[in-house]
C-alpha cells in the first residue's frame, strides 16, 4: 500500500515577518489536497518552515495517515526534528518538541530533506497565503544607459 506523501513549506515575509504555510498532500489513492494559510504569527524563516511542518502533520493525522512520507526543503528543520543530538535552537525548542511528538504519533513516518527547487508548489501555496506571487521575487535596480 502506498503511503501518504506530503510536501510542506513555510514563508516569512519579510524575514522575520508574517508567516505563511503551504503543503501538498497526496493520498494513497492519488487524491491531492492542498493547504495554504497564514499562521497569524510573526517569525523567522525557520519558524515558518517548522509551523508548516506542524500544520502538515496535523492535517495528515486528521486524514487518517499512518505512515506518511513528508518532504521539507529546510535542512535545519529536518535535522532538528530528526535528531535528538542536533544543537537546539532555544527559541523554537517547544515547537521542535511538538513536531517530534506529532511525528512519533504515526505508526511510521519519514521526514526527508529535498532541494528547494523540488518544493515549488508548497512554496507557492505558502506565499499565496500571504498574498504574494508564487515565485520568489527579487528587486533589481536597472541602470539607465
């Protein structure tokens, strides 16, 4: 049987700033579900990513997932949640503990790091929750010639 597969991402705009959460969840039967919401919190990029993971785990739990495969493009979050020996980020310790407890509440769950370019849809959903365009925008000054 195929597991639930999820891709999650968080966005803090500016960094630190408002937090948006995005996730794409695919059920074992191939049905896709999306999550795109503003958290109502302000924080840094790592907190946004962590809150996106928490929202994803809660959504998976509510949909009856037992052995999900969750993808996240933030190596700090994956390392902190997956290892009790990682150097803790004190300000976020409670959220990391909550994420570990939620992850452990599944029969078998896997949290896997992926490169940012493989997480574009979740990123777009996180940014859309904040009213931003799906792609990261970079302001560049143009010189007149």
